[in-house]
C-alpha cells in the first residue's frame, strides 16, 4: 500500500481504515459508511441485513472444518465524534480525514481521527475478507450513533443476532480486557423563575474558569472541581453578607463533561462593590487551596459590564436556584466494594442555562448497579421537589455487570498469555459501552471488549499506536482460532 500507511501491518486492516477516513461518518450521518460495509459484503458474497435504525449484520460461515463451532460476533460502531481545532478548515460532511504517521502514532491534522471506532471496523472488515484465518461462523455487527446516545444499540431487535459470544472492539488500551460498564441516565430539570426589575445598580460579570473538566465517567474520581458547583458556592457565600441580585448563571456544555467554567451576572449597589469583590476574592482563594493538588490553573475574574441586560431574578427565585445548585449531588457517590478503584455510582451536575422564565439544568448519573442508579435519580427528584423544580427523567441505558466466571474471558486470557506471554488486566469502566444495551436484549450473550491503544479520543489530539494495531490484530486472529 502506498501513502501514509505504507509498510504498516496488517495491510488489509490499514487499507480499510484509509477507506473509512475518506467516507464522512459523524454520528447520525453513517449511511455512506454503512453502504461501504454492505458493498464489501456483496463483493465477498456474504449475507447481510440492515435494520431500520441503520445497524448492519454481515454473516460469514466458519472456515473449512470449523463450520459447526459456536458463532462469534465482532462488533463496532460506525459513527465517530467530529471535533476540530478552531484554526482548522475542515467540513466533516464532505472532507476526508487527513492522517499522518508521527513517532509510531497515527493521527489527523487538527481534527479527530476516528480511530475510535474506525480501527475496530477496519479489523472486522479485514477478518471478513481474509480466507487464511481459522474461525467458526462469524457475525459482524456494525451499529450506528454510539457516540451521542448509544441509539443504534438501543434499537437492535431481539433476533437480529444468532451468536452468543461477542467481542466489542471499542476499547482503547491494548493489554486490557473490559468486562463491565456503568449504566447511565440523565435528568433534565426545569426551575420556574420570576424576574423583577431592580433599582439603579451596577452590573458585574463574575467568571470562574481554567478548571480541568474531563469525562464525567472516566475522570469523575480524580478530584477535579465542578465550576458550576463552585460558582453556586461563591454566590451563596456572597449572599450571606452582601445583598446582590442574580441575572444570569451559565456553566457546562455537555452532559458527559465536568463543567470547566461558569459565569454569573450580578447586580450590586455601587456602595457595596468593593466589599463584594473582597469577599469573593477571599472565598475563591480558599477554594484554590482546597483544590491546589488538582486545579492549578483555576482562575476568576470580576468586572463591570454594560448595565443593560436581563432583569434580575426575584429574591425568591434567586434563593431557589442557588439552593438547588448547592444541593444537587456532584462527583463519586459510591466506590465498588469488591473491584478496587472502580467507581460504582456518580452524578455530574453538567449544564446550567437561564432563560427569561426558567432555569434548565442537566444532571448525568451513572452506576454499575441499576438499583443504585435509580436511587440517585430519586435523590435528584427529592431535591427538585424542595424548591418547586420539575425533573424530567427519560429512560437511560443499562450497565453491564462484570462476570468474572465468563467462559469467553477465560479463553481470551489463555490466548493473551499465549500471544504476549502475560495475562491482560481485567477492568470494568465507569462509562457506557454498547455491551450494556446488547446484554439487556440478549441476556445469554457472553461479552468482552478490547482494542488497540488510542489516546485522547473525541479530541483533535486523538491518536492510535500503529504497533498496538498490529498486536491487536494478532490477538484477535488468535482468539478467533481458539474459539473455533
Ligand atoms: Zn467508541
């Protein structure tokens, strides 16, 4: 193969990956990539079907002599997260992703690469066309729209798959087997607000920023601050001593990200400004000390802005909003009692927006135990009830309970030991995987998740280790043979 991937192994995997880079496939727009998969199935004379959601299954008979082995499913998601640096010109709906090889890593130029889950897909396509591998009957499951809400996996109908062993190829650390994940569910809270004209007062912007944020599942136990919670806390401190009126409160922008910044517009009588500023500075300094080990770049600003804008909230609405933000839980709520280091239950107070007559607040809760997830949602409902807010709680997605006695896990460990001379580490993660939803529809499915080493997925810094792709392939090929 010529170009960026020349010399990388296995050739057929990289050939498919380079095709995938050329086909736009942001979440919700995976149709063309699905068509490519179906085109490959047709070219190879393999049976395929596509459901209403756009999920595809391709079936391949076992290799000679292995036709009667158990069916194994290889699964990956067709969509990718499309993010780019602001100084890059790139139209994700049209332009191919431009990849480069740097120090053994494949990455894109200022955009996400889509190795999550493009490498998994390319591996499946390579297995599909490879006649030299030993394997039992295979099903290749390609799902849509994993990244924005697992909606493809959610819509799979029972009967779509025959196999009872599934390899999810969407993990990001070679040498690790994932055998469990958390379930999750969001709450959308509406707090009705009244606004009331204030007398002549100056308008000030209070902003806190520079926090590390991160993924609300994977990074929730790292002690990072939630800017929304801290801003609410600063305003509560201020309220105790200096009368002010709140007009704007905003923070956070994604349900699955810890808020990195938040800001408020407050109205103050000119005579109390110096006092308020001194109090805020003192309170923020204390917070900085509290978080000094983690939030080194935390900063705040306080400045006068033009005096026109939204009327401030009524004193009662202001109290309700600040109380609600203070009381809603954030962070780790329980650690798993048996699996060291695994967060069992958490909540992220993710987004706050103020409209003229209401506040919109999003919480994202996770747990590896369904009943514990339900308990967090009850707490959120109770807090809402106390201030007259309305919680909307759409159905979430289920977790995947680790099964340390899984037969598939045993075979995979033996294979890993044979290929690499050591066992893989076995983990469960505090984030969602499609396995939770697939396990719910197919209760007898034995599942495992693994993949090559991918760093910084979902960001323009995303990169995949070329060497790990080759080793991932060796493991996959050996595992298919062991299972046949
Ligand atoms: Zn993924």
